[in-house]
C-alpha cells in the first residue's frame, strides 16, 4: 500500500457546519468525492518513493469560520483535520493521520467543488515518508450553496397558492352549496346557488418574509410579494375554477443576492358530498426565473404540484363557523442553471391538516383564527439529505362584505415550530362577483 494514500485519507471524509453567528460566511456542508495525486519522498525504504493517486470522500463540517473533520480512505486509514475558511471560500488548516504523519492543507471552495493541496511536514512513523499532493473533489450531497433560498421560496409560493385556494373554496363552496345557515351572508365572490350566475373573481395580495438561520445552510432573508387570483363557478354539485399566480422575490445572502419572478397556473375543482362535506383537488405549475445579482449565474426553477383534500364546513348557533380539511400534496421542484452542476431536483410528499374557527357578527364581519400543519417526507437529493418533519402555522384574520358583490379581508400567518426558518405572511383579500 502506498504510504501517501494513508497521508491523504483525510481527503476522504470531512464535515463542515456553518455557524449563524458568522452571517458573512457561506456554508459548504456536505460530502465531497474525487481523487488526489502527488508524490512520496524521503521514505526509509527508497522503493516507497514515487508518485501516487488515491480516491477520496470528504464529509465537511464548519462552526463559524473553523473547520474540523474526520475521514477514512479506501484502505481503512483515518485522518483528522482542522482549519478555517474565509468569506471568499479560501481554506487553510492542518491534518494528521493514523501513522503520526501531519502537515498543512490549503484550498478553495465553490458551490460544487473543493480544490485542495496538501504538504506533509511530519513523516509517517511506519515508513518515514513525507508527501505532497493536490486534487479536485466534487460535492455529492448536502445543500448546494445558493439553492436553498430558491427551494424555500418555491415551497412558500406553492404553500401560499394552494392554501389560499383551499381557504377560498371553504367559504365559496359553503355558500354555493348552502352549507351556510344564513344565505343572506353569502360573500361577494361566491358563484351563488343559481347555476346561471356569472363567474366570480377573487384575488389575494400577500407579502412573505423568510428568514433562514440554520446551521446547515448559509443564512439568508427572502421577501416575496405575491398575487393569487382566479375565476370560478358552480356547475351542479361541481365547483370549478382556475387561479393565476405572480410573485416577485428578493433574497439577501452574503455573496449570492438574487431576485426572481414567478408565473403560475393552478386549475381546481370541488365536489359536494354532503351538506357539510366536500372533496377538492388542484394541479399546478410555477415557472421561476432567478437572477443572480452578483455573478450572473441565473437559473430557472420549475415547480409541479398536485393536491387533494377532504373538506368540512359547519355553522353553529348562526354565528360560530368551523372549517377543516385534511389532504396530501406532492411537490416536484427542478432547478436548472447555466452552471450545469447546479441542476438538481427535489421531491417531497406532504400530509396536510387545517382547522379554522370563526365568528360571524350581526354586522356581517367575520373574524377567525386557524392552524395549519404540514408533515413532509422529503427524499434525499443533490439539495437535501432525506428528511421527515412537520411544521405548524398559526393564522388570524377577518372578512367583511362591503356589498353583495364585494368582500374585503385580511390575514396574518406565521410558523410556530420550525427552529431555523421564520416564515411570516400578511395578505389582503378581495372577492368580487362580476
């Protein structure tokens, strides 16, 4: 076995975890694989001198600007490493191996690679060899630097679009199918009980702020300005419609500021089962163009989703309104880039639960509070490790019919359980029968 292989096994497994206390630093967490080539020299036995080439796998970890790691090579030899990385991705540090050899490491990180050089200055105890070498290792798992804001934005826009459609349906279907106990309280955007009624238009404008402070990705702030609007109509026991989405997003992330525009379409339908229950479904597609404000590495994001729900709507004492739904959503995201190594997909399956309690005043004002829960099953990909988790959201708002044809409302929603990500959304709603 070539002694250099032992020396360079540190290249085989490193881990990097970034600390949110150093907001200026990017996070290069993940596993890197590739080959290292170099030379052994000054060995006790001259026959051991000469060139070498080994394969490496690195699992990189970071705390603030400090990097530490452990590794193992294909021969089972282990190493440890420590050093520091700066805002430009330049790394310098030291290593030691199982044979007592040690030396310096230097290199640089990009979004998808770790390029490094080693210089062993303390010989291995078993053969007296010194060595040097260099190589390029490709990132094979962990969040790609710069893609996490895009993925979080895609999820939020899909979440907001589908939730707004479902919450719209809860009220409008209830009105159209006479779930409400007081027909005179029909909201303006409802396709009312008369099947010959015209289409109803509804629209919602919202602002969302996402603040990411995870130890696994570089911290970022994203602001999303979103409009969702559509037309719908009752056809017997069916309620059909289509929603359009436009969103503009701005992300601040050290060295990777970006802006984006999103265009989407989401057809939907609902079908009455009983006088308090209906099923609904929707399919959708969103296209996002992301502009890199720093390096011009623009990218396209394609989101495909399908969702189905079982919905309940019930009024009590002509004033208390209970709405709930359970459902599932499949969401597929593809990120394309002019930098092909960034091209990646993310798939996730979600189970959804929603409960809302409202109170209808005699002046027709309706106020409500609600909770929304997502449990997601996210498969491993180039952007994420396999993950299963849930997030609980809380919301509150109001609706007020200004006239028989026009209703205005507002809502605020925030996540309660995600420890690293803060997602706060405020929206203004409009419903209009035309």
